[in-house]
């Protein structure tokens, strides 16, 4: 009997990695964008959702371009000091690329960009390890929102349940999550079943660069802080 191709061993040493060539493509793409767009923004994000971000990016693709990835590579692309920056003042932009951040190149007016970013938010289910925004508790009694087939699964998530005449019943009060505390894998599954969304995907503008000026939007951060760092 011939061996299945699905069971074919793969030597990991032969798989391609994103090395120097890939980084050079990103650097060249960013430098090309510097020449093609009027303004550059640094933005941060919280509770990233790739699908939602892709939809937002698609809405703006005719006038703008986003870059996410290694902050170090993006910094090198722009220049990390006034001696190697590709345009005057871009090293200030580089210094604000840290943590969960990205670059936004656009030809849109500043007012339109601010409006778009401030208005944008997408709600979704919280993931394991994220912080609960509220306390969610179920009280003793029948759980009509669940079918009897769900009872074994709910028990595996730590819920004190039983079947009573074909109805899932909670035998005692049960706290799914506490406000301000990390959400466990079991709690994340239960919240999804209940339709409780605690995560909000948001984008925040940090700064804006154009050939004419440089503005910082991040609260508590002064232009002098960047220039002296």
C-alpha cells in the first residue's frame, strides 16, 4: 500500500525564513511611500483584530497605505537619527515607533484622518489573558439559553451544572469573570457562548509628519521629549 503524502516528513531546515531579503522589501516599500504620500502618521492599537483591520485598510487603499511589523525595520526605513533620516524630521517619527504601533501614509487631509481614527472602534469577544471590563455572574437556576447537549461542555468549563428534566440547570451561583482580572480560557469560551463582548479594537494617532510640520497627538508627550531623547 503506497504511503500517504499527508504523512510525508518535512525537514524544517529547508523551510524558508523571512530574512534579509524580506526586510529589504519592507524598507524599500516604506521609503517609496515616503515619496508618494503627503503625510505620515504613527498610530498605536489595542485589541488588534486582523480581519477588522484588513477591512479598514481596504476602505482607505485608494488614498493611503498602512505598515505593520517590526518597529526596528520601520525605524531603519525612515532613519533613526538626523544623519540617516530619508527626509528632514523623520527620525522624530522613528522614535515614536514602539510597542503596538504602525505607520500610516496618506494623502487625506489631517482633519479627515483624525475623524476616521477617533470614530473607529470594533467590538469583539475577549481573548484569553485580556482584562475583564465588568463582572459577569450567572445565578442558580435553569439556563434556558443553553440546550441539553451543551451540559457536558459547560461542566468542562468549570460550571456547576446538571440536567433537570432535559433543561440545563446551574446548581449554584457562578462568577464567570471579575472586573479588572485576567480572563481564563474557560471564561473566554463561556462569554462567547453568552454573546458578551468585552474587547474593543481601537486605533490611536500618536503623531503626524509632513514636509511642513510635525505634530504630536499622544497625551502627556511633548515635542521636546522626542527631540531630547
